[in-house]
């Protein structure tokens, strides 16, 4: 085979893996009923694809081909292992009696296996921590290290949490399905929290060379749309609005060299106006309900930013008022920190600095690099260079994201 064609096929396999692997994995879980076996089968299918597609060419429907091969690989594995593990006999019997033609089952209610999977991972019999960790790992494919970094725990601890959650699903026979309509409201909160954590990891990666991970934020928005379609809950609508409003700024948030650009310095002509328009409409829809919560309020804050032509022209009084509302709905030190920054823009840098000092003195955000970076910025603006340097250095000691690190180092150099 021509080496150029072979290279194109390998690139195509890699592209399919990047874009479709979690969807293929979710479908294999539905067909196989086991997380680890589905993961193993998926990887075997991609291994076969590289060899067979180089020989025979890429099939018309690569995703369906991979699902079919993965399922047959799982069948072979189960039958092979039943010789040594009697507990797999029932699963093997199920495969013997099922249709193995490769034709996918239709679903009259929800056609997306990832939505089924996220409901399984967010089952109320699992702890909240396990629900979120398992969804990030299995639905979105984040590594154990990435999730552990987001949770501020060690990778071995996180890995054990995921192992226990899988065992719970298996032993309790938690169904791989979308709940009945009557059960949905009780399950929606965890789902929304999980989707937003996925989005945040894509919008501002917890560590690494890149500020963002487009695949994760796009997946979170896609999942958000599916949830809204399934259950038009006010907070689900508010979360989708929030993600769209934040994602609209992606292109303007980094330079061509990958360096961080703050909101006040962004070229607002680069903001995605289609996302903004859709987000604003969703905010209005969510606010029209009396059941909206923190996601909708955050989306409203983002909407105020989207209406301003510059940081100076922003209605900071309205933003502070919305943060006051958010503090009542979901009080947290991080919300208080964001409110302090808005206060600085409304009432002056000194007022904001005093509030941040009060937050840091409580110790809640002592290890949160953005709190020290915010203090450093206000000290810099006030001409308190010594305090600014100290806070920038503290932020640098805590930051794990390379573009943010470069930004903080640049600020320190400017002070010198």
C-alpha cells in the first residue's frame, strides 16, 4: 500500500478514536453490561481496525463497524473466561441468546448511549463523589490523574473510588437506562453538576500545556442539550445557557501562541455571537421560571458581560447584585471571591482588595491560586508592588496550568 494512503488511514483511525471512542464505549457497555470488559473490547476493536482497514480500506460506517467488532471481541473474551470464572456464565449465556448480527437496537425515547451511561454513573445509590468521578472517567474519558487533580486528591484514592463505584453498579445490578419521567427530577442535580465539571475541565483545564480542551467543553454542551431536550428543567436550561455564554469567548481567551488573555483585554469581536444569542434566549427562558438556581444566575452574569463593549462599559452594579443573589442561592468562598472582583470594579480596587483579604484570612482559599492572583492584580493596580510580588509568587507556587503560569511570570517580570 502507498505509504501516504496508509498514513491517511492511521490518521483517520486516530481521529475516530478521539471523536467517537467514548460513544463507542457507551454503546458497548449497553451491549455487554460490564465497564471494564467494554473498555477492553473497544481498544481491541481499534487495534483490529488499524490492521484490517490498511488491508481492506475504511468501511462505510466506521463507528458501527467498531461497535460490532468490539462486541464480538467481548463475546470471545467472556466465553474464554467462563472456563475459569463461573460467575461469567450468565453473561455468556445472555450473549449466546442475543442477536449478534451487529445491528443496533433502536430506542424510542433516547437514542444516545452516553446519556444512558451518565444516568447509570449518577445513580443515587452511589455517593456524590463517586458519581462525578465515574462519569468523568467513563463518559468523558478523563484520566485518573486529571480527575484527581480536579478533586485535589491523590490518583490512587481516586482510582479506588472508581473501582468501588463500578463494583457497586455490578453487584447492585444498577440498570443501564434512562430513568422514568417521575424519577428524573431527583436525578437531575447530580447530572447537571457532573456536566458542568466536565465543561469546566474543557473550558479551563486543571493542568497541562493547553488552557482549554475543546473536546470536553463541546461534549458537555452536547450532553447539556440532550438533558434539556429530555427534561426542560429551568436549571438544565440555565446550565446550557451558562456553558454557551462561556464557550462563546474561547477564541478570544488565548493568543496565537497559546498565552492567556484576560476578559478585560479580549478582542470581543472574536466572541461567538451565535452562542451568545442562544445563551441570552435560554437565560430569559430559565429566569421566567420560579425554579431557577445557581447555574441560571451565573448565566445571567455572563449575559451582562456579553452586552458590554468593554470592561469599563460593563454594568458592574448589576453584576454585583447578581453575585449577591448567587451568594444566597449557593454560598461559597469562590463565589465570594468573584463577587469581590466585581466590587473592585464597581467601588474601587481598595474595596475589592479588602474583601479578598478577608476571604483569605478565613483560610478557605489559601491553596487556591486564583485567589492569590486576584489579590496580586489589585495590589498591582494600587501600586503596592511588594504585596503584588508576594501574591504572584504564592499563586505561581500553586498553579498547575502552563498558560496561567506564563501569565503570572510575565506579571512578575513587569513589576520588576
